[in-house]
């Protein structure tokens, strides 16, 4: 359990690491199938697959896997390849641990309620921010982290990373602008706001007048979503999710304008 807990912690914290698992052994080997260890990018780790030369080589290969972001198998003959006295064979699988992308949704209205389950199915860890306790509830957003706070306060202190995605769909135009103002320059994977073309133009004019560079404004996706004629919250959720898939897979096709209503 210690190894799996370390793996989960590394993924949650975004610490580069790899899980090393003994899949199969033949003959004499220092550990049996199922032995695991977590290796961090600096070569340190938690757990053991038997020590000695085989563990040393597995650690080195784990660091390569972390750097490349690709899994690999290592099947050494312990005597012939590594000069170990036990003389058997080990089949070892090395898997880099990838942190789940973080989606922070500012707003807990109808659209957010429709978007959340889709985001969870796409593998996001979802946080919902809304000052209204009757909206931001676990019954409405199962599986999500809830922050019943003012969106502006959360946005100004948000610890964002290149793995952080942000969707702005609060219940007030002023709140939307406050969140955009706080996050427009942050190193986010994606920043989107549900809005009409007219509202977007006003936001951009305000931010431009405040000195926000055009290149930062160009990174904002708004109106958000692919144009599929979406009207209902469920349809809007599908259009937004479609844009996320496009961005995640690097499809070089700009989102088409979507006239979406407010939650």
C-alpha cells in the first residue's frame, strides 16, 4: 500500500514519477511478480523490486520513461545481463505516472451542472467554485471538489499550472470579468468563458484598456465551444467538451463561435 499511496500522491501533486512493477519471474529472482516501486525523476523512490543491479537498471530506465513520457518493458536475464547470482529472469513493466488534468469551473449553475459529468468522463479532476452554497453541493456535483467561496478570491489565489483548465460560467458578468482579469496571464492549458459575442467584445475591450497584451487575450476561448447549434445546457456541455478534445489532441482547427446562454 505504501508504494501505491506514493504513486497516487505523486499524481495528485504533479511530481514526475514512474511505477515499476514486476510482471513475471522465471527461476530464481530477488522478488516475485507483483513487487512494485515508485521512482521519482531524481532516481529516489519508494519500495523495492529486489535491490542490486536489476533495481539499479530499472531505476535508470524509469527516469528515461519519465523524461520521454512513454512506458517500457525490461526483461533481463539476471545472470547473463546483470551478473547477479540468482540467475533467473524478470519481466518488469515501467509506467510513467501522468497527472490527471485539473479543470476549475467558476460557477455552479445549469451549464456547469451539465459540464461536470462530461469532464469527469474525459479524465479531468474537477473543482467547482461558487459562492452559493445551495448550488455548489455534492449532490449536484458528485465526484467533484467544491469550493464555496467568491470566484474572484479563488481566481486571484489559484495555483495554476500548464495542466490546469479553467471554464468561467458564473452567474454575473462582473464576476466573469474578475476571474478573467485574474487568470488571463496565468500559464493555463486552456481558459474559456461562456458568453455572447457582444459580451466577449466588451470584456476584451476592458482588459485591453487595462494593459493586457493582445497575445494573452488571444489565448482566451470565448465564446467557448464548437458551433453545433447548442442551446440547452446538455448541448452546450457537448460543444465545450468537443473543444477540449480538439485542444488535447492538438487538432489545428480553431473553435467556431457559439452563442451560449448563461447558467
